[in-house]
C-alpha cells in the first residue's frame, strides 16, 4: 500500500473543498449527505482520541494533525495524545475518548469503544469511492468499471454488486481477478474490449491505468489512488470529472461507519 507523504497532505482543506464541490456537482449530494445516506446515520458529539504510531516507517509528520482537522470538520471533538503507541492508547482511553483512531503501515483503523464497532481505512475508502462513482447523475446505464481488485478495490466492487450494479473489473493480478469473479460474480474486462463506461472506480497504486478505450466522453472517475490513474491529457480530451483526494473522504467513511 502506498504510504502517504507529508506533501500529499498539504493544503488538505483546499483539496477537501475542491473534491466536495465536484462530488456535489456530479452526484447532487455533498460528502456529508452521501455518508449519512450510505450509513443511514448522523454524527453526534463523540470525542476521538488520535494516537501517533511509531511502528514501521514511523510517524508521518502531519498525519495525526490532518486527522484532527477532519474530525473537527465533521463536527466531532478530538485530541491527539501526547505520547505515541501503547502509552498513547492508555492516555486516550483514560481521557475518555469514545473513538480511537490510529494507523501503522498496514492498517489504519477507527474503533468506537461505546458500541464496539471497528472499521479499516481500506474498506471504508473502497466503499465510499465506489458509492460516489455509482451516484453519477449523467450515468448512461448501471454498468460500472472497477480498476484494481486489491483490498480497496475489492471492498468497493463488493459494495457495488450488493447494490445491483453490473460490475466489470480488471486487475493484472490473476488471483485478485479470480477471487472477485468467484466471490462477487463480477465480469472481467480488459483494455481492448470494445465497451466504454460512464462510471469508473479506480483503486490502484499505479499511475495512468485508464486508457481512452475504456471511457465515454464526460464520464466520472472516482479514485483514492495516489498517483492518479487518469492521465491528465485524457482527462482533458474526454472532459472527465475526477474525484480524487488523499485522506478526508476515506476518513469520513470510517467515522460514519462506526457510529
Ligand atoms: O503518523 C503515524 O501515526 C503513522 N504511523 C501513520 C501511518 C499511516 C500509513 N498509511 C498510509 O499512509 C495511508 C493510509 C492513510 C491510507 C493509505 N495509505
Ligand atoms: Mg492509481
């Protein structure tokens, strides 16, 4: 999984405003409304304890401060523990946190201590980016293309199948593809098939995974993927609407999913 860099999280508020504006324009709902509908819930006044974790590649300088910004943006209370790791966990629970948020290099999780619900970032991110793609107002059918069937892509594909969409998917990893065909019944799709899509959910750690043959003019591409799977020149030529943001949209999905 591509680890975030401090640069990825710079001017997060601007990245949020821009992607929220695009989401509103192409789906008719903003991020809050999409989360409230997706999880049929509203956030309350919970307090989130955010714990820096030094494991693996260690602390990302602006990661926990970005989480605090997001928590407060959605109207929750939050604090970053003074100490990292286990000491931080003890501090957060002792200070009365309702929700714990922490991430090592493999799992980024949110745990609601009051109802014992727990969610991972990769599942929450897959579900909400797939949901956004599927709510495209100008969509020409219920056919949707999923590019990348790793743990983020698979979670999104599963959500789309469960919501009655005709999911076509591709992944160079044959095992991932077979797993999705066997467990979700998705239809395999590869670049030179003549079918074009108006809704695309891309979840790969690779750039330029989207080619002209895949997309309809003025389609919607929804992707958490860093680097971006949509080559800028193709985005311009086909006037593609792009929803791509490094952290907020996935964290919003995590928070609403455990309330
Ligand atoms: O600052 C800290 O506490 C670090 N231990 C945080 C490590 C986060 C690693 N995960 C990532 O960079 C991201 C996830 C947020 C989503 C995809 N990659
Ligand atoms: Mg990508």
